C-alpha cells in the first residue's frame, strides 16, 4: 500500500498545479488511517481495493481544491464527506455497495462546488449527523427542498417568535443589515465588518429560519447592503410591544413567510414564524 500511496502522490504532483503536500499528509494520517482500519478488518483484499479508490478520489479532491485543511476554517460538503462521513459510514455498507457509494459521494460533492455558499453550509450542518449513506441523495434532496422552496404556511395574524444568538458562531458579531437568500434563509451582515478587509470576506452569517432556526455560519457574502428603510411587519411591531427582550430595531426584513430583525444593542436575531 505504501508504494501505491507514493505513486499516487507522484502522479498528482504531475497533474495538479494546486497540489498540497501538507494537506495530503494530513489526509493520509487522519481520515486515511481511520478508513484503512475499518475497511481491512474483514476481507482485507476487498477492503484494500475500496481504500485505494477512496485515496485516489481524495488525492483528486486535493488537486482540484475541493478538500480543505483543518487550518482553513472553511466548510464544504466534499471535505465533510472525505474526512468524516465516508470513514465513519462507508465500512457499514456491503462490499458491493461501497464503490457505487464512493462514486455517488464524489458526484454530489463535485456538483455542490458550484452551489451557492449557503447551500454548502446547509448540507454541512445537517449532513454531519447522517447515520447512513443509504438513500443519501433523497435525504439531501429533502433538505434542499425544505430550505429553497417557499414554506407551506405564510405569516398570518398569529405568529410566534424565536430568538437566535449569533454570537454562538462569532463572539464579535454585531448583526446589522440583512437580505433573504431563499424564502426561509437569511444572510445577516456584521454592521462593523460589512466590507471585506485584507482580502478576507466580510463578516456574515446565514440562518435557516426553520421552526427551530439553524445557524449556517459564515456566508462568504460581500454584497453591499443599503440601510433598511422598510416598515417593520405587524408581527415585529407586536413583538416589540410585548417582549421585553426586543429593543429598538436596527434593521428589519420580511417576506410572505418570515420576518427578521436585528437590534442596536443585541447580538440576537429576532425571527417571526407562523404560529
């Protein structure tokens, strides 16, 4: 196997301008070792064949820039799949199912590279809890539909409020202006770090406004937002009157299904949902 690994790296160095030797070593010593132990515990020959395919695709992912090092602090589905999901779940499949599962995971990760950053974040946050690779596409398709399609219930006269602490993701984050990325997904911009500096993305956070809102982390969004001038929705006005946690709104946004607001002196996001 060591000869195979050496040949694989030599081939990758010749093919890819973006080859990262340090990341390759990190991949081999971490996920590669875990996968090797799990796959070769039974039929060693068959397990080694699957391991070779996994390592070959991992090297391809490094060369194409799909696989991120831990130090990068970035999330994408390919990195989640090759460093966590596959080493944990692929060995649980029957031998004849492992190669097709690898191919499906590669295609899914590659396709998502062209998806908006918030879609990647969504799949990373919810995909990390997967317990099986069976029917993976259907599971992720369900997630995508729930996030991208309009909710079935619009905001009406009765509503409920959720409070989301954005400091969980970034202790310095001071929520400011916002914009909707999908009917129930909002991108919140930090009011003090609203423009990119030093080649870095502006400070932003995504939130999926589900019944229990889900933080999606940094969005990599550099859109310049003008101060909000729209009137708060009735639900936000009502919330400000009855909930002592609500202060003066800094910015508000709403559509047919959700309303959101940030405050001048708080790191919390107010979310209004149908009751």
